[in-house]
C-alpha cells in the first residue's frame, strides 16, 4: 500500500543522517539501501504507482534529457534512460550519497551507464545546467523541498524552451489510513502545488487523473 511507502520514506531520512556520520562499515549502509530498495520496488508499488503508464504519459523520445529529482533508488530514472537512449540522458538526483551510489551501481548492472547517471543535490538550491533539460520530474518528493517557489524559479533556467516540469505525489488524505493508522499531514495537496508553480512563473499544461492515490501535474513556463 501507499502508506507503506510513506513509512519507508521515514527510514530514508534516518539513512541520510547515518551517511553524515563516521562509520567503519560503509558496505553495511549500502546493504541497507539495497534492502529498502526491495521494499520500495515491490510488486505492490507497481499497482498504485503504475510506472509504465506514467512513462507513457510523459511522451519521452530518444535524445531527451531528463532530471529525476529525489530519484531514490532510480525507480523512474532507469525507466527514463531506456526511453531516451541512445542519444538522450536520464539523471537521478538525490540528497543521499548512499542512494546516488546505489543508482550508479544500478546503471552499471543494467549496462545503461551512457544514458543513466546519478548525482547529489541539495534540498534548498538545485544546481542544474542552464537550458539543458526537456523534463524535470518529481515523484513523492514535493514535501521535502525547501523554499519551493524560489526553488522552481531556479529550475526554470535549467529547462529548454519547450521544457516541462512534472510533479507526481500523494493526494491529501482527509482521514486516517486504514492500514497504517496514520494521517500524513505533511503531504501537499495539488491546489497548493498549482498555486506555488504559478507564483514561480509556470502555468499548468496537464492535470491527469489516472493514478489511484496520486495526482499527476505538468507545468511549462508561462509566457512573459
């Protein structure tokens, strides 16, 4: 269930702290990331995340350059890499060095190192190349971004003229989840997402409703 995914996100926050501490067993950290990856990429997630349909809805083509911000284990980044090869590139950005290393190994194992990359990023100020990306993608990441309006204004310069930003995230829950008993009050509803992107100089181009527990919003730069 989606609620299980939210609980695992909390575990990832513990990993971020652990990476910043000194340890004599770095391989243990990577083993833990691998263990969590088996949960994040379980068959259950395929049901509610619908990754194949999401990728189809993005209309990616060979040669496109994609930034997946908050990519985690590369769940979508690797799928994007398959779509944009041989001349395109999918870059998975994450604040956790352990997960960046995980994606790098994943790319090697899948023989996608030319099109599937991984990089560190901060939650406050993205440092992406100017005018470089056809798509900037956020999935299950929105609530963790800091100073979001300023953040998106900065990202605007990283898009190509016809570039887009897509946000997929959980809908705001108005009652306790039956499975977890938790009300995730920190989720951001799509009205807020739309309002913040408008303030950042974007306009909504698509609002798709096929995901059972999430919204799918696509934004492009508003005309001057």
